């Protein structure tokens, strides 16, 4: 009997015993292609020798030093590299140990930014429905995933949610993509006005929605409109790039492709590539200056922030990305993955949409393409596809199927950036088989 409190106490999970490149091997020697990087984490694949060496070297030098007492070379170097490679307006990096912690830190930093400025009435956050910002209570409050929020609703702080930018389902036939985006921007503005512009702290959005919808990018002009509205009312923009950032969409930050700068950016998964638990908040000059000329102290902190071994891992992951030009490779392999998905699924009546950016691509399953009706969530199609894929030795990130039936079923692919064309083909072939197997049992 296992004494681990597993996510699913009834499931019998295989044991991962080793990993290398894009493969994980279980206790029976069965090999799985990690086509989703776990949860879009493993950007370099597994067992990269130079990352392991960097971690080992750091462990032998300095295992841990609390950040109330010390800074370290690795933390300083990582922050310097992230600022140098980041959007132009970014000046500082606040390090944490996970995505949810990055969001918590960003929310509190945004609140304190206004306290430092004497704007005490600002207490509200605006985010979007069908978004995911993490599972801690603050992150859950901001997130717009009804299914995850529901059991904890009475414990959550106030946050309001507007429509996601999800053209496949919500763009009207009588409007252009641009018009659709601007309609949503107008909704954001109305929401700020409704709440009272001097009460809103920040708007928090994923530039490409990951864990709830599967690789949904906004329509052109949307984020520019969001930025314009935030500026008009002095509201901060938090870009949650925890899943889509650090190169996955073909640029280091996904928001770069929208021609917009955020005030705070949260990152995690691809920052450490799974080698260590690390996340961070990139802090713009605008926000950092208010702190440095104000109290000089962020009222927040955790024991393991800036952990030297985590910083060493993240630093080397970022150096490998640069040395091996993997973000460019990601940008080049993305269209190849997308084309392969089209070849495999264009004729499949149950695949309603194929979308994404870079090596962040997803398919959405529907009962019929005409009315885009999702499957009954009780059928758990996405989980069936995931299980069929696991049987075939393929890991995919499956999501959807909420009680209200609105989310539908989505399968996300987020393979390591090192993936080869032949491996992309193998991933798509296996996914095609898994979808075939799972949909053949539709009642
Ligand atoms: N934000 C986004 C966009 C995410 O996709 C996730 C995780 O999937 C999180 C936040 C939470 O990150 P973590 O699971 O590391 O707490």
C-alpha cells in the first residue's frame, strides 16, 4: 500500500524510474514519450548533462543560504540574465519555488505598489473565465476555472472574471477577429468602470491560455487594447507566462508577439525545466522604482526563495537555451507540429480545432464540427485519450469536461524544445491512434 497522498487515491500509477531526452521509463522498462513536458515543464528534455553538472557543482559549493542574510552569485547571475533577455521594461526578478507562488507574489506586489503610492482603495483583481493561475488560495481566487474554484469558493478573496479571448467558440460570425478582440477590450473597460477605476489593482491574464483551454492565443490587437485600458485607469497588467513563457511559444516571452509590455510577468515551468522547483516574477522598472523610492521592502517572502541549487539549474537551463538556439528551434518546429496535427486530424469529425503557438499546440474535441457541441463531461473523453496514449507510451496533457459542460475536451502537446521532426511524427501518430481508440467507444 502506498503512503503517498496521491492526487487520485484510487489510481494505480506507473513508477517513473529514469528519464533521458524526451523519454521517461517506468519500473517495467516501458518507455513513454514526454510529449507534454509533464505540464509544459521539461523544455530541455530530461537528464541534460550540463544542467546536472551545474546543479552538482552548486551543491558542492553552497547548498543553501537564507535570503534574509545573503544573496548568492547564482541568484544574481540568473536575475541579470533574465533582465538582459527579458522585455525592455523589466528591471528586477523576484524568485520563488513554483508557479502558484509566483502568482501570489505578483498579486501582493501589485497591491503593495499601490499602498506605496498612497492608493489604499485599490483592492480588486480582474482576470478571465476559463483561466488557470495556480492552486493556492490567492491564485485560485484570481483563476477563472469554475471546477477548481467551486469547492473552495467560500475561502476565496474577491476577484472578478471577464470573458476569455477564445475565438473558436466566442467570435461571432458577424464580426472580424479584430472586432471580436476589441469587443472584449470594451468588456474589460466596462468592468473596471463598474468596479470603480480607483479600486482596481491589476488585470491578470495568460498571454496564451494553457491548463484550462489548451494553447489558446488571443486575436490580434486584443492585448494592445488591454494594455491601453490598463494605462487609461492606472491599473497594472500581470502577464501569467508560467506555462506559455520561457520560449515555449517561439519567443522567450509569449507577450512579445503581441507587441505589448506587462508590468509584472510570472514564470515558472520552463524557467527550471523541471530540474528544480523554481518560479519568478519579473518586475518592471515602473513597479521596482516605487518600491525602491518607497518603503524599500516587499512585505512577502518564503524560506526557499532564491535557492542556490534551483538558481543554478535555472541559470544553466537558460544558458543551454541560448547556446543551442532552442527558442529558434521551438519557433521552427511549432509549424511542423501544427502541420502534422492538421494532416492527422483534419479528416477527423471529432477534432473541432487545432491551435497554438510554437511547441505549445492543442486539439479540441467536439461531438460535431457544425455546432461545436462539447462531449458530455461525464464521458471524460480527454481522460480516455490520455489513458489510451499512456498505453501507447505517449504522455499528453488532457483537460476539460467540467460539470457545466462548457469547457469541452482539450489535449495539449508541449514537447521538449529539442524534439526532432521524426519524434514529432511519432507523437502525432500515437496521438492519432489514442484519439481513434478513445472515440471508438463513444456511446
Ligand atoms: N499559472 C499558469 C498559467 C499555469 O499553467 C500554472 C500551472 O499549470 C500555474 C500558474 C501554477 O503553477 P504551479 O503548478 O507551479 O503552482
